[in-house]
C-alpha cells in the first residue's frame, strides 16, 4: 500500500516513509492510494478480539511483515487495563465505548501507544534517530510521552503553556523521568507553543540537521489505529443486536477521531451515519449544516481538548469530498488560507453529507447531560463524552443503535464533574498517585529562537 498527498504534488510514499514524514512535502496530508473494501471479511472478523482485529485492519494498510505487525499491536494494547481494550458499556438504549483505558486515561493512547512502538521499529530498521518536538494544551502531551518513554533512538520534547493546563495534566507529563523525555513549560499560551513549533519546523535546514519529527494528529498511523475501534464496535453491536448497522457519535476537535470512522465506513463497515459533536468551538458543526467552513475565534470551554477551530484532519475529508480531485482540494485550501473561508455545495438530497449529521453541545448542555446520565443510569461521563451524548439525543433510531465514543476518563476532568454534580466524585487511583511524585520540567520563554538554542544545546550534548 502506497500513500499519496491530498494536494497531488508530491511523490507517493511507502507506509514507513508516510509514518516517519507525517506531512507530505507539498504541504498536503497523506492518504492511502485506495481504501480496501472489506465487505467479504466482516463475517470472519465479527468474532475476533480487539487485538486480533487490530492486526487484520492495520495489516491491510501497511507492507510490514505480519509477525512484526502482530508484535507491535500486542505490545501496544498490553498497556491497557481492560481485557477487550475498548469496553462497550450498555447505557440507556445505546452504548458507551470506553476508549480511555490506556496509560493516560484519554483516547489518544489508542493511537499513540501504537505510534511510539511503530516509530521505534521503523527507526531500528532504517538506522535513523528521531527527535520529537510537540506542543500540547493537555492530553496529547502526556499520551505522546507515554508512547515513547524509554524507547531507543527517540527523544521527545513537549512544550506546554506554563500554568494553563490542568494540574493533573501537568503532573501526568512532568512526573515521567525517563532520560529521553523533556518537558518545557513555556511562558505563554498554547497558541504561542504552536507558533514556536511551526517556526522551527519551517526551518527545514534546522529540522533536517537535528532529525526533528512530530506526533500531531495528522500522522496517518494515528488515524489508522483509530479505525480499528469503529470496525470492532460496529461488528460487535450489529451481531449482538441483530441489526444491519449502527451509528457512532464522536466528540470532535481536530476531525481526527471522526475521520477514522469515515474511513471505516468507506471500507464497508455497517455504519449508517456518524454524528459529529462539537462544543461552542463549532466550525465543523457549521460546516456540516451550511457547507461553509469559516474561521472563528477559539473560546475556552469545559471540554478543553476540543477547543480548536482549524481542524487539522479536515483536508483529508475534502479529498474524498472532491472524489480525489487534488486541484479542487488545493483551490479550497487556498481560499481558506486567503479569506478564512471555503464552501462546498449541497448534494441532491439537500445535505452537505448524507452520512454525517451534526450538533453542538454548549456548557449548559454538557453539565446537564453529566448530571442526567449519572442520575438516570449511574454512569459518569467526562465533559467531552457528555458533549457527544448530549448531541446524540436528536439522532436516536431504534433500528440503528448508537455508540457514543467516550474519549476520556471522568477523573481527568473532575472540576467539570464537581461543577455538574455538586460533589467531587470522579477519581482514579493512577491520578491520585501523581501528587507528591518527583517531577522534572524546564522553563522556556515564548520565543522560537530560545527553543532553537535549547534544542541545539540538548541535542549536541546528547551524542
Ligand atoms: C483530543 C481529544 C478530543 C478530540 O479529538 P479529535 O481527534 O481532535 O477530534 C476529544 N476528547 C478528548 C478527551 C481528547 O483528548
């Protein structure tokens, strides 16, 4: 399987190069040359365990030896504390799929545990090294650190905005003391951190000299690892309920998670439609209801991991939307770059996409949903999952059971839970154990030149 750019102006890449490069050289995102139709395998797949299924699905998209894929997948999900990796919990008429049983208690572990092992494996094969530089507003940083800690040939430098992540998120990062992990507390905002990252990555000479790499959500391997739970969930539930399809509700920020569902649907899985749920930062909700993708301001919410306006994976959707016409994708992206807006026509049925419906869950709806589901079903939702559950209400369908993806353990966001319920009930022993642990973190001014000096010193001293 080879990989091509959404902008059509760079050469096709192997799976290994696509994973190690992240972004295509023409600035586009990488996609498989074709998406395999798995319709004739669904019967056989429907009884596989999560890990067995992951080996099959991931194996379809890469050209690595089967035994190596098996080893990578098994090691990646052995760190999860649930036997079936992503438990499906019946709640009300539908299901919650708990994607938060990995080391950092957020769904990003599903992709980053795999990506860390994959990086290590590919670097070993090619004899290369990789220095990952990342910016995080909270969840991605700790998941990336847990993905690569202690790994050969990889170092990771994670910038977070000093004092602006939650205390728990900060401790999840800074209490990891492995030699190859460095935390940098930047005196600025998350946008400052991202700006610094962009600046050092745009200096190609610097990037090449220090073998810098990224783990952001545009990496194809992250999307691929996430396709697996849509396959698993849709096969499990259609079998259990004797129905011909399910729906998924996905709380969305960067369009990464839901795009994986879009890929699963194109592979022929029994998914009738995807429900895209946003918080007040609703650029995607506006797009799927009006066809207009227009930049807005980011406002802080109680589901902070979705406080995003420009969704970095959206270009992948546009590629399929344009039936692979890369000129059209370039025109859309250019329009968005110049004017902050791009437009897509409605289809014959009047919708923007017949298979994606959408809604927005604001602060009040989120807190009310947490309370209602706790009181009615005794189940505690984190605020991101609650955005999804609240939006899913409008799309219930007796014949198409709803699977709501749970993207974080509630204890990661206990302040929102306490505000909703009036008591601090969301706890997790792994998070409680972080207080008082030794930690390590260095301070950095919000300045790309300072980051460059820091990396130059750290990486020349390292050899
Ligand atoms: C990252 C994150 C999201 C958003 O996922 P995308 O792939 O960016 O759409 C939702 N919930 C939680 C808890 C997250 O950490």
